[in-house]
C-alpha cells in the first residue's frame, strides 16, 4: 500500500478490516498455492478476495465452482480475444457465455483447480479478470459504436484505454470502499448510460480561446443497487487529455473519504449525498487545478446503450450489425459463429453493447446480403422489433447467491409470450433482476421486474416478482415507480399484458412508453 490510510479512525466493516491485512489483488499471489488443496479447505472469509480476480463462488457454495467475469474496456474485442471467449465457454464454462450490461462477459461452472491455467490463457490474449469484481474500478463502459458512430462528437476509444491503464493493477486504487463504475462516452444519445455510474464523462462543447472545443461535462454519484441515485452534474469541463487525471483525482477522493462503515452505504453516491456536489468539486479542483467550468451538453436523447439492427457506419460503404442476444446468453458455438462471420466479412473486431447484445462492425455494403443469410441468424435477430430484443436480465437464482428468484430461464419464454400478444412501433424495454441489486437495470426500464421473496396462499416460501414502471435516462433520468402487488412466475405474462394493453389502447400515435 503506497498511500496513507486516512479512514482508520472510522468504524469500519469486517471487509475493510480484512482488506487492511491483505490487499484484494493478493488473490493472484495466493492462487497457485490455494489450488493445491481442496476447495473445501478455504475459509468462507476468504471468498471476498476472489472477487478482485473477477470470481464469485457459485451456488451451491461448497462445490468449488465460480462465476467468472472478464473485463472488456468499452466492450471491444479483437478476434483472437473473441475466439478465446468462445473457447473458454466450451472448455470450462459448460458451453455458455453471458453478456453483461457493462459490456463484459461472464461464465459459470468455472472449476477452482483450473484457475491458474484459465487466467494464463486469458492474459495471453490481452484480457484480464482482475478488477472485474471487488472494491475497485470496474469495467469502463463506452459508446459501443465509438470510432464508427455518426452520432458521436469524437472517438473515445483511446481515452477509455488511457483510464483503464491508469487504474488496472494499480495498488494505489485496489482498496476502495466499494466498487467504482466509470462511463466515458461522446455519443449524443447518452450511449454510456451516464447517470447510473459513479463517474461519467458526457459529450459537451465549450468555447475556449475563440474555438469550439469538444470534450466532456462530468456527472458523479450515480448508481443503481438497493438505493439508486442518478449521477449529478459538476460544473467542470474536461478535455479528452484531462480525463485520466480527473478520474484518478475522483477515485482518490473516494478512496480517502468514502464511507467504509456499512457496505450497503459505501458507494460514492453516499459520499456525494453527504458532502454535496459543490464540496466534492472544490476538493477535486484542488487536485486538478485549472479545470474549466462546464460546457454545453450535447446530449439530445437516450439510446440505452443498445445498438441493434443494420446501420451505416461513419465510414462510407460500411455497416455495423447489432445482433439481439435474448437474455444475454449464448452458446460458445454461437459466439464462435459470430467470430467466424467477422473473420470472413468484417475486420478484426467484435463488440458488446449495454443491452447484452453483440455487434459485428465493418461489414461492407456488398457483403450485407451474404452476412444476413448466415445460418446463425436463424437463431438471432438482426431486425429488432420484439420486446425480447430490448430486454435485459441478470444471472438470478440459478447461480447468484443474492438472488430471490429465477431470471434468465423464465425471461425468454415470458417475453416470447408477450411478443405473440403485442407489436409496438417503438421499443418497450422490459428488464428482470433477481433481487433489488438491480444488475439488469430494473430502475431505468420502461417496465422493471424484480425477484422478491414471497409466500404461497398456503404460507409456503416461494419466488415472487414485483413490477415498476416509467424508468428512463432521458433528460437526466427518472427511476421506475413501483406498482402494488406480488406475482408468481405464472402470473407475470398476464400482469405485464395488462400494462402493455393499456399502453396499446391509449397511447397517441408514436407516443413512447415513457411519455405515456
Ligand atoms: Fe444477483 Fe441480484 Fe445482481 Fe441479479 S440483481 S445478478 S440476483 S445480485
């Protein structure tokens, strides 16, 4: 630890006490010795360290299997990396790869004893699980179309990499009070979902020295989870070459002053609520002198960070194809099929969006017909029109220790049923999370479904679901508002149909669900 601990006079929780004894990143040092022994010999108090290696002990917790997440800054993979992701699924992950709402991938059934060789293979292709979970800077999200997007102010790919490299493996920032989420995006439709991140850089312009300068305004203190908050605007303007310094200063302030008493109240959003934005901004300006006041925000709408369908790129003659991956889950073989298509028709690249979907960039106009006729598109849609195409869902009770209810297994049949009943000209986003932690962004959906504990009429414990409506990140954001009642899995289709029928019957032409 190369910094002075300033929070030692706080009453701190047990994770904090443990982290003072051993840094989270030491898990990589410990692993070669740990795997020489049976998993059952590991004390449960050690499980929190696995998080820093992108690992969560999978339920049931005594079997020695993990959920493993890989960081993919901005969701961009070269094809060697993408091929390895497919191979990992088929070799260690029982043939399944899940796409996340932070442009990363995750696996289940990763065997404990194979971790050193799995990590070595991931590192060989230039990827890492380090910091994919844990109290550390997480995967940095970006505009999924950066560099090929007609609706961005400028290319943000290098800025994302600069910030990633500033923090990755840096032990000055490996003991934060909780996770820290960064969004960098210059798409004018808020493709980085700014307001649900701890720190978000959003596209802005400012007149400087008689010239219009492109850069970012900054929001801080957003985050979902049990107590969601929308990011708040600071009065600063940041040029792309200042982003890494500003990010480092913000993370330093959070590290040194963030609350560490209750893990439920340790995210940056609680420090911002305590201090107020002005005090935080003053402290930030002391660390990064000379920051300009905020510029003109260039945000004009909200895309939800999804990029579905076939659309022209900024580069004339080229198209990107956004492929709907229902429930964000696909087989290693299907992932490989997309890699093969990209190899044959695209460039050295596959991308992931925020809606748990895949993007094939750089398809030449002359090849579009051939690509669209590929066998894999009999199973995956490239003409987004269904409710299923716009929905997202989290891991749920199948593997997640915190879940109250099933998610991925019920999501596809549920939305397929709704797609038989309704057709809308504008997307309606329906998301399903297995608990209040909100990993599938229930709070910003048109209709959010959350798994809860419930009881049957006979009084037995059961999985239940509650509904909320009206979420969006338009105009700074608005969270969903809860509806009354709990529903069983079998009641969900009818409950959702009642809401959608109301919308269909009463909406004005072209009126979105949010405006309705
Ligand atoms: Fe697990 Fe809850 Fe997150 Fe779903 S929302 S992945 S159930 S913690």
